[in-house]
């Protein structure tokens, strides 16, 4: 598992969330000033400097429940409100769109190009707000600094980590079904033809080497497709055009954004699965993330009257029906803990913050760092 996957997962899922919300705000004829405020508030929260400093530290991926909690808080960091069914649908669309993009990356390093496409679109959302634009530019700089120097092997590990995260998610999306890139069981249809990336060979050959590095055996097998080895320039033009489409806004044209449950069973294996392995720090992790995102919320309780609701469904009746039929395993309730100064609370905070600290760095005081982090986020 790569310890550098979390920033890419967060930024790309966040980009897809902004695409969907922008489409729904326009579809529901929300006044331009309110829609702009929603987008600006969410992007401001998403690219908060101190939050990103924690995000970019080498660490393992959060659990599915914890990451869902982060985006739940992020989506409500403005005057916009979503009920639980619409939030479920929003998260389903986000995850399936990014999963498809990861699957289409022929070279692992193309995940970085997908991320840059999302960043470019986010910059376009805030192009008239210089203060927020500078936050996005700073994140762009951090992405370049952290990822452009990584080897192909490190990007392969990042891609594998993302695929492990998405492997049990098979939610049917109407756009993908209509474009015939997704089967009725929620699994994607991947192309088996076209030029391979420059520097790679057409699949179909297995070479075996001795311990001294000499080739001893060759085995041929059918690759099941119609791949071609492209020249350098031709490969770049064809392949580059394909990559440019990944991560771009597929909702820029007016289209329905429905999702459907895959299959007839309501088991967790056929929807967005939560982590099956028990995590002794699961509650603490959720609490910390909820506190983290809660401290970043732009909208204050005093302005709640000016809020409005966005519906990810065609009608309110569909939204209510989806809420009623919502599987129990998708309840992402947040359990609150009391972060007092007593010894037990400090010990819990130290244990939690240890999970977010790079193992190669020694913090002077994990307990004080935890208190400082919570105080810092509350002050934002």
C-alpha cells in the first residue's frame, strides 16, 4: 500500500463532487450568487492550507467510513444542504467516476494527469476570486513537488492502492450505462484495442530469465484484444488526447445523473462496502476527522436561515423513496467524544494522532500536537 495515495484520492473525488454540485445547482436554477458562494465555500474548505498540510503527510488511506465523513462535512461547508439520500447518491457518483478514470489510465503515472485535469477545472470555478485561486495554485505546486519525481514503480503502487480501495464498489450510473461503458452488474467495460503507451510492448509475450539475467524461455499467449505498438509521436498524440478527457467535467452537457443499485440484493457487497476488517481506532478516527472538517466549515449556525437544499434526484418523491430503501450499513453516524484535558482524553488523542504521524518522524509530544491541531481547526 502506498503512503502517498490519500492526496490524489481526496483531490480527484473532490473535483468530481464539484462537477456534480455545479450541474445540480444549474439544473435547479439556484440564483447565481448563491451557487457561486456554495462553490467558493467548498473549494475554500477543501484547499485550506493547514488541512492540506496534514493531508499531504505520508500516511495510509482512511477507511471508507472516515473518508465518507470527510466529504459529508465538505459538502455541507456552505449554505447548501443535502439530505442523506442525496448525499449517498453524490458520493456514489464521485467514487464511480474516479474509479473509471483510474481503470482507463494505461500508464500508472497518468493518474497525475487526471489530477491535474481536476485541478484545472477547479481553478476555472474560482477564476474570479483571487484569494481562493491562490489556495488552489499552492495545492497545484505541492502536487508537482511531491509526485513528478516519483518513479513508475511508485505510481504503480499508488494505482494499485486506489484499485484496492474501489474494488468492491459496483454501483450502476445511468451515464455509464447509456454510454455502454458499464455493464448491468455495475462492472466497467474496458477497451481491449488501440495503441499501447510509448515505451511499452504489445501484451502477448512472457519472457523468463535466469539468475544471471540471460533470457532462457519465451511463451506466447493470446492477449484477447487488438493492441498496436505506436511510434513515439503518434502514440503521444492519440494517447494524449485520451488522457486529456480523463478527469474533465462529463456533466458540462446537460445530462441526467441517476444512480441505480447494482443487483437485487441489499447486501453490502453490492453497494459501497465499508471496511470489513475491524479497526480498534475506527470511532476515534471518525471523531477526529469530523472535528477536523467541522472546524473548517465556512457556514455558521447563525446564518442557517439563508440555506437551501439541493436534490440529487429528479423529484422529491424519488429522494424520499431512496432514503427509505437505504441499506442500514450505509449509516455514517458520527460518535462524539469529549476532548477534555484529563489524562484519559490526552491519552486517546495521543493514540489517534499517532495514526496520522509519519512513522519516520518523532513528534515531541503527540498529546500536545493533537490538542494543538484541534484548537487550530476550531479557530479557522
